């Protein structure tokens, strides 16, 4: 007998504090990255940080008020958001 298991990391819930972005995954793992990794969330109000939606069956998180998206893969592989350079879109 064989069993198929979905081994992809998927987000169940997210908490954002003054210092960290913490993702609780469906498999029980908890991963955390510095808030500074997201300049948009760093500059957002606490209320804006609490207003998020989990997207793509747990593949990422979207904060509509600050137009920020963070993927579980980005968190796992250490990929912070880059601030746009002045004069660039």
C-alpha cells in the first residue's frame, strides 16, 4: 500500500508583532522571520498588520491594505522583500 502525502509547506495562520512575522504551518511547524524583512509591514500600523488573508491554499499571505505578499517558501528560504529604488516602479 502506498500513501500520498502533501509535503509542501502551507500556512494555517500568521501573527505579526513589532519584531517578527510568524507563520504557523498546517503540519505543526512554526517559522518566524524578522519584521524588517518586509518594509511594507514594518511601516504598517498594527491594525493593518492584522488584516491579512491566506492565499493559494496556504502558499502565502496577502495584506491588502499595504499591498504586501509573503510566501511560505520565501520565509523558509530567507528571501526578504526588497525596497524599490528611487525613480523605479
